[in-house]
C-alpha cells in the first residue's frame, strides 16, 4: 500500500504538469516560453522526487528511534544504521544491575548519535536521486541493493543527468525538452520506480 507521502507526491506532480506543460503539439512545434517552462518543470519535479525519498526515509528512521527510546524494540532499521556506522557497541558479560543499566544507557546514546549522523547526511549532504546518492541513503537503513533493479537505477541516473543539463547549462546551448516525452518519463519514474522505493521503505 502506498504511503500518504506518495499520494501527496502524485497530486503535486499532477499540479506541476497542469501548471507548466503545454498542450501537446502534433508537429512538435513549441515556442521559447513553452520550452522555458519545461525547463522549470524538470527542475521542480526533480526537487519533489528528491524531497519525497528523503522524507519517507526520515519518517521511517524517526519512527524506529521513537520506538527504541520508548523501550519497545530495536528494529532492523536501527540495527542496519549501526552496522553502517563505525561505532563500538557495549558488550561483554554483565555482572550487576548497575552495569546492565549503564550499558543500556550507553547503547541508547550510541543509537541516538548514529541516527543524528545519518539524518545530518540526508539533510545536508545528499545531492540527488542518482544511483550513487540512492545507495548511500537506502543501504544504511537495510534496503538491499538487489531489491533496486537495474532499470530503476538507470532511469533515475538518466533523469539526474537531464536535470543537471538544465541546472548547469544555458538554454542557448542546452537541448530543448519535448513535453510529451518529459511527462512520459516523469510518470514512469513516479508510478514505477518511486512507488517501488516507497513500498520497500514502508516494509522495513
């Protein structure tokens, strides 16, 4: 079942299509203003995609941390984060209640620090939805690389490159964006790939 955030993203993309995409021309003839609006469309859609992935991950991590701090359980999401983070967990035999309490407190501190480090990376250092970026934020929470098929990774990497062309090149030297082709690509990424990522995160 899709998350609320995915449903909200679907609505947002639909609004962006209505706001920016011109009526399709059978001859492929569009004016300069329409092409500029398509450039803006690509940048905004990409930003929405990136924000969506970051948000569903942070939702899951925050929930996992809340459960742990409330004494419910240490789930696979937090365990995966600890494995990916170079920290030393408290171990060895426990000889007293006081020592057990001390180690439990130390574990809680470590878990909180690991989560803060991970969240800081997403908020300050994550730089897109390309393959490298995705693996750096999805693998640490327990999503296996094998669950992200090659088509998904390839399509997101391709759209990341296209976004870069718009963001870093003048319209005078960049290629024009065909509205229908762009919308078809956006819908494929949304309804196939981001939906898949959403489902993987929700299952954690």
